C-alpha cells in the first residue's frame, strides 16, 4: 500500500471549514483513499473514501487531485465535537487485509 | 442497533496472568480484526479473521492468541508471553476481507493495564 504523509496537528475555529491535507505521491491506479477519525479513547470511525472522483457525504467532502498524488478532507462547518485524530489511508481495494493507520493529524477545533 | 461491542472497557491484570478480551458484532460481517494502540501511536494489526475457524497473524501477533468459533465473536487472549501488554485494544469488522472497498467498523476499545 502507498505511504501517506499528513501534518502532525492543525487548529480550526468552530464554524469554519477544516481542510486536512494528505500526500500520497506513490499511489497506484487501483488504490483507494480512505479517511477515518478517532476521538480520544474511542474506536476509529469511518468518514469517507474515494478512488478518483471527489466525494461528499453527510460528514465531509473528499477532494482528490487529478494526478491522485494528494487529497484533502473537508469538514465544512467544524464543531468542537470534530476534535479528533484524522487518519488518511491508502490501500488497494481488493487485496490486503487491514488498514495501515499511521499517526494521523490531530485536529483541534477551538471556540 | 447494529454494531460491535467490546468488554470490558477497562481491565486490570497482574503480570504473568493471561487475559481474554471480548469482541462481538451483530453486523453479519465476515471479517474481523484486532488492533493494538499505544499512546500517541497509530493502530497496529494483531490478528485478523476472514471466516469462521480461520484466522491469520498480523504484524504483532507474538504473545497473543485468538479464536473464531462463531461468526459474530472474535475473542483475543493476551498471554503472559506478551512482553508489554498494557495498551488500548480495538476490535473491528468488515463485510468481507476482500472487497472493492473495505469500510471497517470499530468497537469502543478495551484499555488493558498490567500491574
């Protein structure tokens, strides 16, 4: 699976959009981009995933660059409850057996 | 409500004792996983199972054992051979091991402290 690079930490003001970047420059054509988050002392929670196109669901939007070497997770109106560690994971959809969680980005949403 | 349950939430054991962590899911998922998380670190895979009566070692299986006698249950035993067992243990499941995408659902975790 391709390796990902994320900033260690970010801050965001409540009500503003939180844009979390992820670099995956070695991604191959059949690898998906997944985002999970983990609120302190809880299990990780799936947010969104994508292959080539931008994706949106009730939680977030995922913007993948045309060359697929990077992506951005957007939380459109961050709340205090969005404070968590966000993991960007790249893996081949139909192989492998687990998600490679790195250290992620610690997002702090402030009042 | 469908989901994954882990019990207990907090567990304390004396050094040298084996301990079994429970994981149950009612999502009808085929695949189940155990991860370990240490403070400030990401998750590391201990064991996974893609079907009843089958399981495979992950990256850090030494000192752990599992069983998969029922589809909905995947207990993890932390044995006395595990040199540093104090950690946060997470169980997860997914519809099947190999799929076009592999959304994993996680339980709330068990925090094990060995005294």
